[in-house]
């Protein structure tokens, strides 16, 4: 969706109005719409929350709330489309988020998304997608589950996931390697999987504290250090919970710029977020 589609006949939002919008524009976290509902206006931004009934174990649903709120603070109309196992996956959303889950949830998600490939069609047309932890693994070629068997993924990412020697739990700080991201990324990792990138995938960044993508059991840390996350096409994937977009507004705005087809957005200052970032980055370094 382009800026012209959002603001036909309107001026761009004035960043000086962000504070006023922050006071007045809000929506209940429970306000979502069904996938088959009509878009209220042509300019409404639709955020696809994918399978929160099985892939929402670690509070990653909050990423969709962050995207909606940051849009509303800037004067955009936005709504969250809740897509469950009971729904066909629409290909018409402007941006999608997928969260984490356990082995059984991953297999359910992979089967449902394979049978209802709206997300794959959206990726083909370039819609931005954020995938967290198990969501990243499901998007890959295959992932190993607790019984040692390989479960097929969606093949959207050139990655495979197998177990580490030990579970990675704790604060994670990453130096990003993606155009448009200049600040350290911060999140909380909790995963047993080690994700190995193929030639078509690139890391989101390099680990400065924590484990990130990890190392399969029996292998050693690569000479260049540990990578974190995956970037391929319109997909950004990461092991960072938090939810990650609440901790990293720059990443949230990068996804929104891609969804809107713009180079930048008016700044929004949220002092509490900056305090949270400083606190969590300091905690990771202790």
C-alpha cells in the first residue's frame, strides 16, 4: 500500500501532532476484526495477526498492537485482522506478524499455512512479515521436533532448525545489519533450536550479548561469531521476544514504512520505551 493510497487529497501527518494523537487515538487490545470482514476504508492499514490461538505462547501478539498504535499515533486508520486455525489466511493484509509456540503448535501452524497459502501469496507480492522464534522455524525448509523427527516448513526462508546442546534463555542484544536499522536490537530469547541459514538468507544482525540463532549440537561457534534472525525478501524473522517491537520502535517503523510504501515516518517520542531499552540492554551486559 502506497502513501498516495493512504493520503489521497490529504497532507502528510504533522509530527508535532503525535503527542495529541497519543492522547486521543487508542484502541482496546481486544479490538480485532475477522479475516472475511470488509476493509472499512481504502486507506485503512490491515495488520494480519497470524494464528494467535496456537502461535502466541510468549506474548508475541503484542507486536500487532505496537504496529497498530504507532500507526494511530500518526493519524492512520489501522485494524488487526485475527487469523485463527478456523480461518482461511487472507493475502490482502498490508503487514503480518507471527509469534512463537511449542512443537505441537508449530506442526499445526505449518499444516494450516500450507493448506491455506494466503500468507505465501502475500509474501510473493512483497508484503512485510515479522516472524518470531517458532514462527521463524516454521517458515524454513524443515525443523526438528522433540521426538527427533523433521517436520516440513513452508519453505519461505532458506533456513533449517535442529536442536542445540542446551536451551538458550536470557536477554539478547544484536547489532543490526539491515538498512534502516541503526540502533541495537533488544529482546528475550527462550529456545532450544539452532537455525542455520542457507545462501538465500541473511542474518538480521550479529549477537553482542546472548546466543541468537545458536549452533546445532556437536558443532562449534563460527569464526565470525553468532548471527541472529533471518532476513529474506519481505520477511524479517528473529528469536527475540519482548514483544520485540515494543522494545525496538525502529524495527516497528521499518515494517510500517515497507507496508505503507514510504521512506520514513514522522517521529514519535515515547520516553518509557527508551527507558525500557536502556534497562534491558544494561541487564544483558551484566
